[in-house]
């Protein structure tokens, strides 16, 4: 298909940037050449590397005490190995921060409405592009799911800041962001709140690469859906070891930015700032582990939502994704997380995840022509009602289109709900088969399973670049 100018200048650029970020996090053809590879190598070699460095230092000190003639050789070996490990640490930290910065560039706009559109585009694109093959589980977990969770965390933070529901120091930093025209490079809210929060979200995920946590995942089935395969004790141990991995990464794997300069006072101030930031990230990670801790919900609730609506779980069923709200509320009843935080997140997402494919009855039709349904894709956050998603219509007269209008689909027209399906149950089977044949390649199989779809999976539709402009104005 021929791309439109609007599509070329917006959707294509956004998709290219998102794909680049996904590959920085996890490179499917060469996982070692990605942030995932850097983190995995840290856990695989860190203990041996630290032991080697300690041994080299011991040999150097012994040579100094004995006034050995080869003292310079021992010092050189120690310094060289120390330099190598320091370069590896800085590379991990630099890559983490680079990915966080790129995500902020993709998700944050100059105005609140632009930020919501950008965030909806990222979340929807991740849902529409995410692979479901078991062999790509690591790619899903450490790129698609990770980015999804990071964006949700940013939006949940902003939602609560706008309603004065965060600690006073956070609110002050946020208010300064709204009133000052500071450059991004100097923005306190960006550097003191957003970037550390995103880094904590990443560390929470990469902590699962800790060797003790990985040993619990040796069973192939567990790698697909670890927590549902664990016993309660194994689950506790997995979460504990993953948490220890997150802290180890924070303190040893990433550490602090080195100070560049000769000013002693500036160096002390820099080190104090770095220590304070690391302590704050550690508090976030600790809070996410403690039931009932309010601020821990900022990491925990988006993580749980992401694990439900993105592939990877053994019980994952596309049709059931809108039940994420129900599962979250069950967690509230079990006192796993806060009802208030869950309600706030669902206010942002609504019942239907971004990028979810819906089948609906068109609004404008006569009684005689009430014999068809069309397709739409959820494309905006903050629905006016949780059950009434804001969507982009992608078919017209049972034909796929790369341009369409936005529409809020009411319950009475949404085939996900029983009242809408009941309206079409009177349609003859032959007509329903005809509709299936026009909309689905596997119409015969679908006819055997279900004549009236509750939803549809638009992955194939979205795989065509001309169909990726769902967030442009229709």
C-alpha cells in the first residue's frame, strides 16, 4: 500500500524509534549485544571478577610489603583489571540511562494531551507487535513488557501528581516542572523523579537474572509462566532472590556516575547527590516488596497489570484481557496492593487495554440493515467510562481501511458484551459466515469455533505500515 504523507512523518518515525528502543533492550538476533546481554553477563561473571580483582590487589600489596622487584607489574595488572571492570560498569549504567532517556523522549510531550497520545501509541504498539511464540519469551519479558510497565508507571505517577496524591517533595518538584521553562538537561523533575523511577522499574525486572532466581527457572514450563508454576515457597524464594538481584545490580552493577573535574567541593556535592539518588531507588525497590507500603504500589500495580495484558503467562488468553481489572481487584481483596492505586490505574486504562481489537455494531443503520459488525482498535487513555473505550474504526462496510474515525463504543454496540451479541443472534448463519469470510482469512475455522466474535486480534492488520497511523487524527 502507498503511505500517506501524514503516516510517513508521524507513525513511521514513531515506530522506527520504538523498534530501535526495543532492540537496545533485547536484540533478538544477538541477545548479547543488548542491555539484556550486559545484565546477564554481570550476574554470570561478577562473583569471579570481584574475586579475581581482590586476588590481584592482594598480590600487589604483598609485593609492596616485600619490596619485590616486580611490584610495578602487580600494580599494573590490578589497575588494568580494575579499569576493565569499571568500564563495564559505566557501560551498563550508561546504557540503562540512555534507554530511560529515549523512552522519555518517546512518551512525554510538550502538553498533557500530547503526552497521553504518545503514551497510548507506545502501549498500543507494544500490544499490537508483541510476539506470542514461547521461544521469544525472553524478548517479550525484557523489552516489550519492560517498556509497557515503564510507560504505565510514568502515567500513574503523573495521574497522582495532578491530584496531589504524592509526597510533598514530589509535588514540589512536579509544580516547579509546570511553572518553570527549564531545559530538559537541567529539569529537576526529570532527573530526580522520572529517571530514577524508570531505573528502579528496570532493576526490578533485571533482578530476575540473579543466578539463584534463574536456578528456580530451570524447568522449561516455568520459563514461560514462572510464578504460576511455583509452589508458595518457591514463589517466595524466586521473588526474594530477584529482589536481591535488583539491589546487587543497583549497588555493584551500576553504581554512581563518576565525577569529571578537579573541584573538591563540586566532587563532594556530586557524590552526595549520587548516593541520595541510589538510596531513593533502593527505597522504591524495598517498598515494592512490602505489602501495604503505599509508594511501593507505584512499581507493583503497573507490573501486575502488564503481566496480565501482555503474553507470557501460561493462562494468557487474548479474549480475556479486559478481565485485568477483575484480577487486580482480587489482588486488592487479598491485600497484595492498594485499592486506591488500582482504581487510579484503571481510571487511566479503562477496561480495554491499548491496542485491543473490538468488534462492534455500527451506530448508523436502519433496522433492516442491522446485519453486520465492524472492527475497531482501542487507541486512547482515560475513557469517559471504563466500559466505553475510545477506539479507531478500521473497517467500513466489512472492508479494512487505513484511515478511519475515532469512536467511543458504548456497551450496547460492543460485541464483547452480551447485550450487543444478543442483537445479532437473529442473523441467519449464512450471513454470519459471509461476514467471517470477508473479515478473516481463516473464516471456516472461526465458523466452527464462534460465529459472533467477542473481539479480534489486529496483529496482522497492524503489521502493515500503512495501518499504523491509529493515533493520528482521523
